[in-house]
């Protein structure tokens, strides 16, 4: 529930952060369902966790490098429109 709240709140944040939080919801769901005995869900959760981690590293470096150089070197998409 907490992560779903963060997804809703991140609608005004850069799009990459919203995507990371949606992937985190999927990751936690797949790993939770894996406890029921589905080996395929564990495999999916592992790959999805690697994808989420890669996006988190990109976001962290993009924020840091863009701030240090004072310009957009690594693009961060604008937030989702809430019109």
C-alpha cells in the first residue's frame, strides 16, 4: 500500500521515478506471490528486480551529473500530465 501511495504522489515527479515505483509494485507483488510456490514468478521477479535496479542507478546518476554540470546531460522525462 505504501508503494502504491508513492506511485500516486510521484505523478508530478520525473517520469523515470514513476516508472521505477510502478516496477517496484510489480516486483513486490511477484515476489509475494512467489511464496505460493511458483518458480516462474521468482524468476520473473529476479529479472524485474534487475531492471528496476538498473533504472534506479540511472536515475541517481542522472540527478547527480545533471546537478553537478548544471545542464541536462542525462535526460529525465517530464512528469505525466494530469489534465
